[in-house]
C-alpha cells in the first residue's frame, strides 16, 4: 500500500487511505486496542459519511491497527470525564451512532477486517459492514452488559438481523466472548483466515469488489436492505425496476461486450 493516497481525517487515531478504488479506514490506537472514545466518535461519523460521498472510493475496508479491531468505548474516560446535560448527550450519541446507519446504507460494498477483538461500539460497527473477514485470533464481544449499559451504534438491530431475535438476546444478555470459529458458525463473519493472512486476504476481497459494477452494487444493496423489512411482492417490484434501469447503463453494455469477447469487464459506474 505504499502508493496509497493518504486522506486527512482530522485525527491520528483514525486513518484513511485510497488504494486502487479501495478506501481503507483504520482505527489507529493499537496500544490501547483502538478504543472509540468520545473524541473519536464524531470523527468516525464524519469520515464514514465522507467515504459514502466519495465516488473515487468504490469499496470501503474497515479495520484496526495492531492486534485489535476496536475495544469499543473508553470505559476509563466514561467514568472520569464530565458529562454534558442528558438531552444533549442523547442527541450526541444518536448523531454519532449514525455511523452504523451510514455503513449499512452506503451505496458501495463495505468489508470489516477483524485482526482481534471487536467489542462494544466496535462490535456494532463491524456488524454494520456488508461483509466480515476475521483472523483466527479475532473475537466479537457485545460487552455492554459488563458496563451496565444496553448498547448503542445500532448493534441490537444489526445483531437481530444476522442471528435472529432469540440468539441476539442471548448474546446481549450474557455478553460472551464469541470466537472467530463461533462467529463463522453463527453467520456473524463470512470468512476466517490465518492471522498472518488477514491483511492480504481482506485487501484482495476489497479490490475485487472495487473492480465490480458500482451501479449494480448500489441497487443490490438497496434490494438486500429492503428485504430486511418488506414483503416479497414489494421486493419483486423494486427488483424489476432496478433490473431494467441497470440494463440501460454503460456498465451493462460493457459487461455484455466483455462476455462476447471473453475478457473481464471494465466497469466505470455509468
């Protein structure tokens, strides 16, 4: 990644680079297991929104430096830092937590690469990505119970969608450490790879997605998100509309030419 363009986020604790269509967003406080403290939460929200709007970024890879994805909120800061008035605090947390919604709704594929623990808010943000790839040492930890908190960053909704209501309740109520293998069995991650292969495998996945059809990916994601709450006939109607729209794009014409010419298509997002 030596040729990657570095993009300033306003914080050394959150790094963003652009490498061949892949935006790599890295939690960067490895000595503390990459916490998402009060100082970093608004930066995460702003940066994720910025990535969503940047057409140069065709896939987002979210990861953590060192041997952790993110340990979540900074419990020491929570205990010692002076808090704003309650209503102001509620508005702030709601706005910051929209980072999860932005990841979920972003019109491009998102991948979370987990080199180690993803806990609390880190757990929720990992679940907000479309795909998750984990190193063998990684684990997920809801963690909220341990702090006497119910959870934020949309984790309750995201987890329920992935594993169903009964299992989601079990995981939140008991807050177990969920190993990479258990995550794979539950469908919480898509792949588990050796720790030393994680960075290369995750980037290869992200590069392949970045070379795919941006318009089709956007509508695929809208279709898949709608399937979480809409009935079958509504989904069929929306799929038909977007299928016909996509058939009018230059990317579709390029794909059909590439098929005839027996070569890989070069998608431009038009």
